[in-house]
C-alpha cells in the first residue's frame, strides 16, 4: 500500500484514483496527440512501476482505454483494453467527429471514474463488468477521483 507524503512524483499525471485511507491505487495518463506514441506513455509509467508505488495504471486516448497491472513482470502488456467511445457513449459523437478537446476528454474520463467509484448515483455505467474481470473495480469503489489539473 502506498500513501503519498508528497505529490511531486505524480504531478505529471492527470488523474489519481485514491482510496479513502489515502492509498493511491491507479494513475491515469492521457495520449491527447498523435505525436505522443504509445511507447512514450509506457516510458512515463516505468518509474512508478519500478518503485512498485501504485498497483494499476490507465492510459487513455480518443480511441482506447488501456489498463495495466504494474505489479506484474510483463506490466507493459495491458490487462484490459476498452473502447473510449463505448465507455463514454454520451460523448461518442463529439469524439468521433473530433469536436472535443483534450482537456474535455480528461474531464469526461474523470466523471466516468467517479460514477464507477460511487454507483449510488443510480446511473448505469459502462465498463463495470470488464473492470471487475481484472479485479480493478474493488479498488475503485468508494475511491476519490483526483483531477490534478483542477488542484493546481
């Protein structure tokens, strides 16, 4: 369990998923440009994985959501790949027509994670079954979704 005493290590990420006890269970990174390669995102995760600070990571782009188990030796292989359009059905048209900015995608993913973390909102949220299948839902339930861009 990792409870951060400083946020400097995590400042380059957009979203943190943090349990009520303070433990960070997932970091979320975004590929918002075609100039950012998939391998660049993996390189960015490497220091976190090497220190075994956080069990899960998520890399999001306009097409896919990749989930990684950073505790595994083959952590570079996603344990789950979801369609961004399927997880954000209300925004799918905007995303398909490229009428969405990167910061908007960050906000929509933050809202999606918050709905997953707090199912008592009464909303049916896509992705629950898939995240349960890899053991991640148990870590997300009741978690605080920290949008680090808003905390600046």
